[in-house]
C-alpha cells in the first residue's frame, strides 16, 4: 500500500458575502468552507477571543478551475 499519495490542489474563488473575490488553493474539493474575521472585544476576560463566522458552499457541477463557493447567508 502506497501511503505517499500526492495531494491535488485546485484554485477556488469565493462569491458574495464579506470575502467576495477571495482566491485560494483547496485540496479534495471540500463542500463547505468557513471564513472567520476577528472581532474586537471590550474588556476581554482571560484571553477570550470572538470571531465572526461566514459559510461558503461549493457550487455543484463545476468540473474545471476555479471552483466557486457561494456565500450562504442562512448559515450557520
């Protein structure tokens, strides 16, 4: 069994939402990507951090690069 399988990276682009137009490399064609942005916290308690979470879903039927992920405004 060969455990040294080459990872195939593909270009992906985010469409809509706060990260519109962001391009990246993904492996394995994930169905969902999440984008986080740090939030400013007033008087944080012992290292507490808050991040806004945005979900992008892969548009099905794409057979060539770039893969497109659309913003899911109903998530999470």
